[in-house]
């Protein structure tokens, strides 16, 4: 069994799966912020035109686009910027260290989206159907 050959053959499909799961993460945060489902105490008072509400709209819409793989590079680039912005205004003021300021997820999602902006959507996507 040649693990390198198997890895090379599965890479495009794993990219599509990675894109879908990353989009799902954003989408579910957007749903929690905008529609209060599931009820999360931290998002109980989010209003649509607040910073958290606008972030929820971006996460809901662009996370949905990532899930289906439509305009993947643009959606991922915007979400990468949103996560960088969120880290620096919400987490960094509490501490420099991500393990202390609870910003690790924002950092990981930022770089996951930056990767998707460069790598694209993969073969199982609306973008691939449009090509």
C-alpha cells in the first residue's frame, strides 16, 4: 500500500470536506447569534446592527457559501479577515497568549479560511460545477 499515492488521490476530496466543515462552523455560529439557536448566554443580547450581529450575518451568509462551495475564495478571504478582526478586538486585549484569552479558535479559523482562499473549493462544490 502506497500511502503517498492514496493521500495524493484523496487530497482534492479532503479539501472539499475541509471547506464544508469550516463553513459549517461559521454557519452554526451565525445561526446562534442571529436566531438564538441553540440558546447561548453569550449571544442572548446580540442585535442585528451590533458588531456581533454583523459578524453573525457574515458567518451565516458566507459560512453557507463555504458549505456549498460558491464564491469560495472570496467568502473565505472575507471570513479570514473577520476572524483576524475578532481576535484583535475581542481576545487580544485580555492577554497576549491565546490559551489565556480564549482566542485559539479565532486564530485557527482565520488561517483555515486563509488557506481556503488560496486553495479554492475542491471538486465537490458549486464552484467546480461552474468551471
